[in-house]
């Protein structure tokens, strides 16, 4: 399985923790064995989270003036979408 991108295993700090090769193999096997369950859960949850985020955004946009709505559209168009919490590097924070 790839280390990054679609189909990748969840990250684990193998080197930072100082795993032996045998431990690394065991951890990889655990991640591979549980990946189908994790993928299924994400498949179920991501659409629900996305729908909630879109609803919240619509509520916020409704509070803005037409000029602010336009500035918000430009702001959004110029920036990539934020990463979900599970895809962010450890210790990083996404601005609210």
C-alpha cells in the first residue's frame, strides 16, 4: 500500500518512536488489517460531515452583506480547501 495519497495507510511515527524492524512490520500489519474498517467508517462519515459543513457555511453566508458574500467567494476561490483533522500534520491547527 502506498505511504501517501489515495489508498495510503494512516500515518504512524515509525522512526520517531524508534521501532525495531520487527515492531514496524507488526504495526504495518495492524494498520493493513484494520484499513478496510477505517475506510468504511470514513465512507459513512465524510458525506455527513461535508453536508454539515455546507449547511453551517450557508447559515454564515446568509448573515453577510452582498459585498461581504462576494469577498467571501473570492477568498474561497483563491485558497485550497482545508484538510480534515485526520489529514493534517501532527500539531498543526486549522484556522476557524
